[in-house]
């Protein structure tokens, strides 16, 4: 038999086209051992087959590993997003698959520190959603929330905050406060509050979200991250406040220590999320030792926000392609 990892789709190491030079295997999720590897060509072929068969859009194919159900990250995420765009760019703008390709590409650029390139792509996706899918709440809210997250990253904090306040109110009205998509919007809103130095409001808001995140019906693996991220955001809202009390600093350190321990078990020590959580914990420890807040070289929450600006609001959505 074949030794070592094989592609999730073709079940070989070499790839589907034996006339070409061997295509390398990729992996950028939280799988361990030999799981989660794939050829980019095989992923593209699977997506092309789905279009030909007129299946409903499965945006998760391009955003998450089919084994661990966790989001791709880093260079793998960007490579997959580029291939996604190339696969669907011939389709008309009104086709829902092209909308998702646009959103996926912009999101990948945003999460990989290319915000100036990402923003016009994401704004184009939002205009597409408003123009062709305005009756679909999920499509419009996906695009709006992703644009708002990018606005935070490029420094348009006040604009992003207002956009996320509106999005959260709409999500609560349409889906309820305890829904996974609503909680993801709430997480972005809590981070935006802290970014705008509304620390007291952020703490109150995030504390209210935590029991909802704990009680979330985790239909898919991405929802398991929300509770961890709410704790992370709350910890940072505590120790980044210049008016934080010793009790606040102690709570932040305890919260973030627990986040790091969980992240190491869930993601592994080398995952970008774990490295970010560890950095936040070190900062919280240093602030407590110094007796109060200080100036930060690292922008508050931005790495966490990019890693968590998820495309897709749940597997249950069914959209008819035109």
C-alpha cells in the first residue's frame, strides 16, 4: 500500500495528472498525522464537478478542511482562495458560486495581512449580495460582517463599529441571540467595542455572550471556537483598559491562561490561533506585573479578528443557483 499521507480526494500522493510533475500535497488546518492533506487540483476538480451537477454552493469546501472542519489558514488558505476564484470567474456576476468565490478571496487576503487589497474585493462582494441576493439574509450578512471586519483592520474603527451594531441587531431580530451566526457577529462587535476603547461596554456585552456560546448547539466544528474566542476577547477587554483594577487584571490573566491551554489541545502549539493566544497571555501577565495598562505595539484583537472572520453562517443554508 501507499505509505505516508495521501490526498483526501484522489487517495494518491502524486496527484490526478500523471503526465505532469508530481503535485505536492497541502494541509493548513488542525489535522494531525496523515489526515487533511489534498492536492489543489483535486479540490478544484471536485468544485467543478459540483457546478456541473448544479449542486447547491458548498462554500465550506473552499474554507474548511473536510476532515477536522476547521478553517484553512496562512499560505494554504490564500492558495485555495485563489484557485476558488479561478474556478468560478467565468460565471456571471449574478451566479451565487461567483459571489462566494469573491467573498472567499477577499477574506483570505484580509486574514493574511493584505487588507488594502481585500477591502475593494469585499465591497464588490457586498454590492453583489445587495444587487442579486438582497432577499437572502445570510448572503447579505456574510458580506456585511466580513467588510466590517476588514474596516477594523484598515483603521476605519468608528465606521466598522456602527456597521457591526446594525448587523448584530439584524441578526438578533432574524435569527435570535443564541444562534451561532449571531454569536459570530457578536464576537466581532465586542472586539470592535474594545478597538474603539469602549472597554466597559465591551466587557458587559461579552460577558452576556459567554453563556450563550457555552450553550450553543455545536452543529459544526467552527461553532466550538466561539466560546474560546469570546473568552479571549473578554480577557483583552479587561487588561487593555487603562482603568483596569487589580481584580480586572487578575481575571484577564486567568481567562487567557485557560484560553491558551484549550487552544494548545484543540489547535496544537504551532497553529496561528495558539500563537496569538499565547502572545495575549504574555501581555496580560506583563501588564499585571507592571500594575496597569501600557502602550502596545500590537493592534488590539486584529490577529484574532482575522482568524475568526468566518465566511459561511452554517451548513443548513440552502441557496438556489440561478
